[in-house]
């Protein structure tokens, strides 16, 4: 697959890590003003600019937005990879010219700039913008609604991150998940939803060549307050992208490549053999069956029975970078779960600060395996 082989040439290395804000992308936007139309389309609740990039001048209109949830930045990085790709003058030049003549791509790289600065899911008023589609109580929601109305897009891309808790029954992690949102309570297959499903099938076929078994389908429960559902209700095909975990990639620099590959497939730059078939309904639905760290075969606090201890990282903003701080999330029979990192305690006892009691909610700073058959958690609190 030529695109994935060439990805290093358009990987936007000036964007990295999990903390991406309007200030961080501003130098890139300034540079791209020579190639693309960039404008301020509104402001956030705290008065920060919300900007939009317009690429191409064709009749087929695509609207994409990222960081509706401020702490979900992987798709923003992928967007800038795609923008760098579209500026290239190389073996893909003819295909790029065709795309730009046939399409107009409207991109809002950071819809929630306040949440991006705070590294929170919600905006500055602690409102989840993806539950504000009907009420439109927030400035950011109104900006997106106005753009949707003014542009009248033929396709919408709702770009998000998903947590590390998602995987599949096979034990593989959900690295990329998609959803064609429902347009009604019955979750009918409307023409717009079918069109979105068809697009997802193509992207899944491409991704299955590089991350087989790691592509899934997000839960399709209907909620009219969700933006994707509301746009689907308006008969506009809408695709939810969920950028998930890839092994040992907490900064999501690998995952961004697969999101970028998916978008470039959607835009027609990747051709998949007709022999490779993937149906939307056949994509496995995400399961909450992963923890960041899973310690198995631990001697229980209450006796000889062995249990498992699951740790989950909490993402903490500190000095413009994200720390991954482990906390005990669950204790007990966790045989149905997997860990991105798994430790076999082999019947050893677990202590916290030399005490024999540990519980859900404990903050963990260090895991040490000692010769006297102890795994020691040092709790800083």
C-alpha cells in the first residue's frame, strides 16, 4: 500500500503528544494560509478563536471537525498529516489535483479550544458539546450548527478519540473504531446512514491490511442530542471516527497514521482489492474489556484466593504535557479482561506502603517485585 509506505514523508512532526491547543497549531495555520483558505468562524465561550480551513474548490462538500472534546487530539494530528499530504508534489500529484477539483473540504481542527487548553472533554462551562446538538446552549455548538447550515455538506466527519478500555472478544485492542450514527430510535438504515456505512466499509478494508482485527464499530444507541445523530437526522451522511490505543503508543503517534490512512482512503487515494470484503455489520462492536495494567494471580487481602488488580491511567495536565498516573480501578475476578501491560504476581501478596490493605481508588507511583514474594505499591497520597 503506497500511502502507508509514504506516510513518513507527510507525517507532520511539528505536532506531537496528546496536548494540542489552538496556540500550538497557529504556526501551521499561518503557514498554510499560502495554500488554503483559513478563516475565523466564531469564538469559544472564553473568547478563543475557532478557525476553519477550506481545501479544494469542487462541488462535493465534506465537513470535518476535531477536538469537539478538548482532550481528544489524535485526529487533529491526523488532519495536519492529511493537509501536508495534499500539499505534496510527487507521485500522488495527479490524484491530489483531481480530488481538489472535485471536492471542497471544510476542516475545523479544534472546535473546543477552551477544553483543549484545559485538557478536558467538556468546554469551559463543563458542557459536553456532543450532547448539545439540540439545545445549542454553547457558543461552540452554535458555531458548528451555523457552518453546517451555511455549507450544506454532502458528508460529515465527526473526529474523536476513544479510551484505552476498548477491545474485542478476540483479545485485540480497538485501535480505530467507526460509527454510522442512527437517525431514529429504531436505528433504521436510512439512505444517509447507508452511505456512511459504505464509506466505513472502504476504510475498514484498507485498515485491515495494516491493523487486522483492530478495527471496530462503536455503539449505535440513538441520541438526538449527539451531533452525529442530529446531522444524520438531517439526511447528511455522517461518520464518527474513534482513534483508540495501539500497543505501547500512549502518545498515539501510531494511531494518528491509521486515522490519516482512513481519511485518505475515504478521499479516494487508496484502492483496495475487490477480493477484500468487509461489511459494516461484520465489524466487531467495541467491548469495555481492557485495562492499562492488569496484575494477575495476586494473593487476596482476605485469604488465599487469588485475585486480579486492574490499574487505569488518569491523564493529568502538567506544564503543557500529559502525565499518565495509575490508579487502582478494580479488584477481583477479572479473567474476562485484558491489560495493555500484564503482570503475573504468581501468588504474591500486594502491599501499599507496607500495609496489607489496598483498595479501588489508590494512586500508584511504583510497582516493585521483591524477593520476599511481595509486589509493593507505593501510594503517594
